[in-house]
């Protein structure tokens, strides 16, 4: 470390002083402070005292960290890179990437400095190679390639390793330097014994294969030799990884590796190396049964291991199994691993079964995940199960009845998010649409799902979705349970005509148990529609049934609770239906009820005051005398209607006659003008040409020429 003189310590601002002043300077004075600091650095970096220049270099680092441009110091830093003092030289090399790029004017100076430093001791040479690896560009690479190649034969392993690492950067920047030079590096690596240098060589091969993959035959021999004789686990891991790339380019290479892979798989105790071998075998050696089975046995150990990291690595290897049959071999271990896995490993397992579930393991997978779902991963499990069920239009489902009555009710009870509720709704509608015969079980399905809701209807918890009803300003908070409830009510309403009387009565009794007026307020219109359809169906079957008064009471309760003006249009039909129960009018009333008239805006309706003479609390009474007056006035209008039509017809005929006369007059005027023009005779009569399509063409005229001229036109 430099030691400053007493005078330097008094007048020189150290890095600590600059940092302290920068933090205490206001934003308005920042520019003035930066300008003054740069001026001080320019003076200090030209000083003859190395301690002063070192302090200036440190300040430059600070200015660069603050976002200031220090390209003006390019030549000063290049000059310090060749300094005799190692600490000053090292600082300048670390700052080189801040000022040197492809447009730098001092590249020739940098080349000369590097050539000089490569001849120094191994420490200076090592730092110079690190600097070159940071700032290397096309010009520097071409100029210093031969010097770096010489360093690959250095006696120090550190220099050889860094030289190979820099060559990787040089070959990537300019692939034209690879031919001829790469062979020299491979020959040197075949004699190499140091593990770190060989590891850098493998990295060099990977870099070359990215820019020049056709050169892969050069690496086959050395990679095979190293796999056969190496004992270092970390180097073997690199060799296995590059072998995967070579196998993809040269499939015949895998036949050479079977023996060595089998030996390494059985002899090594390194879990990291075992993982790389299993990964490679599962992906590229599927046709070699013995090696594949050995890798599968070790993979099962990974899946059952107590270490969650090894279980995660085992699941990663399974992603390369391309068939459902191959995955089913590990199904027992995967499901057992699911019980003790963390959240992210469970997501891996769910993704595996989303891709590879088929009809053979469909029932096992659904029942297992429904049984072992927990609070943390429940929403992902439900999402995956819905995906597995609906995949490729229910291709995995061979028993739709069991799915509808056994699995779907359990899934509905476990749903706890709005997204899954929407997915469940779409799945249910699609299933009932694709399998029409399932609609007869809609009442059983609703009873099983809603039975849970009946016991918990007082506390609807969970995330909610705020919606605004169409044509109104009424806002409802819709949660996942109400989404499912609305979909079930709609399904039952569509299936009313298919249900027996007993099933319809059970639905009414069940709805009486639910606190529907308080808990399912946004579904009241759907419930009202369902009750009306059931009411009509029951009257058709048995107009004297005991359940009818209960339905009437439910309808009246909903009518009093429902804040939707569209219900007013069917009030009269409700009253007539409840009083008369005439079967011949049911179809007509049902059709009228299904008309969708837009409700009024309730917020706007509140601002309109009713007439003072209108008592809105009284029920509507029909005035018979007023109706008779209206009928008499209508009769008078009907009697006068033929007379009015006759008068209108006479006026129309008169207008048509006038228009016809005007038209005839204009036609006569035009004929007079034409007579004058036709009587004129031309003094020089013109020839009249007639074309006979049957005559032959004159001599010298070709039909093809005529056709060609027509096409040109």
C-alpha cells in the first residue's frame, strides 16, 4: 500500500473525502462538485508520484459507479496498465473495460502493453489474461492470438487455464481464427494432466460447437479418451454434458459410451454424477434396455430419497420419458414422493401427470390427488385435475357416469378459488353437452354438491369477484361457491323435463333448507327461473300435488326479495297461474316468461318521483267502466277506417296521373329535336363497312398476329 507524505495528506483529497463530500452535496451543486472532482483527477493522474495516481484511479472508479462518463481518461488508464508498480497496474487493468471498446483510439497501445506483460512473471501474465478476456474484441483477438496460443504451453497450470479460457472468447468473437488453431489446442490438451485445465478445455469445446457445430468430429476422440480414464467427478460431469451434445450430432457415438456409462453408473457414489448419467440415459439411451433399467433403478432411489433436492432432480429426469407406459413404471414412486414433497416438487409431479395420464391410470391419479390435496397446493391440484379430465375432449374418461356422480362432487367441494370455479363450470357444461344422457343425473349431482353448501351457507368465505348486473347498477360479490351454485341451478333448469316427479319434489325440499334469500342473492333470478320451470312441470304431471303451495310460497318470497324490475312483467302470470292452474295455458306462459326484457336503471328510477295522485302502496285494480269506454272508441275508429282508406287511394291515383302526363310531354319534346338532326345530309358520304365473320383473311394477314395484338391491347 502507498504511503502519502505529510504535505500530500494535507492538500490531497482521498477517496473517502470525495465520497463523503458527494453524499453531503445537494442535487443542485452536484454538477459543480463533479466538474471540480474531474479537474482534480486530471491533475493527479498525471502526477509523478504513484500514490497520487493511485488515489486518482480510485476516484475514477467512484465517478464511474455514479454514472459519469470517464472515456476522457482512456490514454491515462492505458498508460497506467504498463506501470512498473503491480498495484497501480492491477487497478488500471480492472478499469480498462470502462474506457476501451471497438471504437477506442488506443487499441494499438493496448496491444503493445499486453505483448510486454505476457513476457513478465506469471502473476502479471495472469492478470493481463484476465483483462484481455474482459475487453477482447475483433482487433485485439487477431493481434494477440499467437501470443495467447504460446501461453497454452506455459509451465504454470494457472496460465494454461486462463489462456484456454481467453481462446474461447477469441474463437467466439471471430470464428475465422478457429481452423488450424483449434487442432493445436486439442493436441496440447491430450497431453494435459491438470483437472482445471482440462475442464477449461471442455468449456472451449462447448463454445466452439455453438459457433461452428460442423467441427464436432475433432472432439470425439479426446472426449472418449477422457471419459475412459478420468476419475474426477466434476470433470466427468462436464464430459457427460458435452457427450450429450455430441450424441445429438453423431448418434453412433452413443454406442461407444454404453460400456463406460454402465461402469460409472455402478461404481460412482457421487449423486451429481449419477444425476447427469441418468439424465443422459433417459434422453438418449432409450433403446439400450439393460443400461436403461440400471438408470431406472437408481432413479427410483432418487424419488424415494429423504433429501428434497435429490427428489427434485429425479423428477427432472422423468420429464425426458416420452411415453405414458414409461412413466407408469415409476408411478408408485412418484405418488409416494408426492406425499413428502415441497410445493415446487408437487408442481413438477402435477405437470408430469398432466402430460402422461391415460385411461389406464386415470382413476388412480384422480383418486390419489383428491385424497392427498393440502391447503398450500390445493388450487394447483384442482386446476391439474380439471385439465386431466377435459384433456382432448375427455379422452381419458371411460366412465362418464362415475366421473359425474363420484369425482366431480368431491372436486366441487375442494374448490377454493374463482379461477378454478370458472374452469369447473366450463368442464361441467362441456361434459353434459358431449354426453346428453348424463342430464338425468343432474338432480343427484346438485344434491351431492349442495349438501355441503347447506351446512355452511351462513359463512360464505374466500376470494370474491365484484360484478355489475346487466342493465342495472346493482353490484354483487360473487365468490367461488356461488359460481358453482349458479351453474348447478342452470343445469337443473335445463334438465327439468327429463326429471321424474320425485326428483323435482326433492329439489324443492332441498332448496327450502338452503338460506337462499340471504346467501345467494346474486343467484335469485336463476333460482326464480328454476322454480317456475319446476312449477309448470309439476302442474303438468300432478296439478293437485302437496308440494305446489310450497313452490308458490318460495316464488312469492323471491319476488319480494328480488331487486330486478323484469320480474314485474310476469307478476300477472304468477297470479293467474297460482289461481287457475290451467294446463292449456302453461306453454304460452312459459314462452312469455322466457322473453328477456331489459330492466330499468334502478339508480335513475330513484330520482323520479311518482305522481301525487298515485298511491303506490295500493294494489292495481282494473276499472271495468274505463275499459268499456276504450272499447267503444276503438269501435268507432274501426268503422271509419274503410272511408279513410278510400280517400287516400283517390289522392294517390291523382298524383300518379299528373306524373304520367309530365313524362309524356318530355318524351314528345325529345322526339322533335331528333327529327331536325336526322334531316341533315352530309356532302361527302362515308363508306359503310360490313364484317363477314365467315370470309377468309386477305393474303399476308395471320390470325395469330391479330390475336396477339388483341392481347397486347
